[in-house]
C-alpha cells in the first residue's frame, strides 16, 4: 500500500501496482508435499467470503482512506481469481 499511497500523493498512475497486488492475493504457495499452507487457505477463504473486511482486518487497510483502492483491487481480483 505504501507505493500506491506514494503514487496517489504524486498524482501518478498506480493501476499496475494494483494489478500486481491482485495477483499476489491469488498466489497459492505450496509446501514440499504440494499442499497449500493452512494460513493461506484461511486467508483465501476469508477473501472469498468478505473481500473488504479481510483487507481491513488482516492487511490493515484503512476502511475510509483506502476505500477506493479496496474497490479497485477487488475488481482486479475478481477478474483473475
């Protein structure tokens, strides 16, 4: 979020940062046995249930100042997940 905030302060585009972030949210790391990590499973399930609340609670997005970013990120995420 720091790079997005910096881009916003300097009136620069941040759409590619959002796109990269959305891919990061979809990343499914696996252990040596090919299983997803339990904490990742919990996080991905939480995202699918309530995307906005998960970003606020788990990733410490600000519900007010980051609202537009959350909406844009959700749109990117929906298209790739």
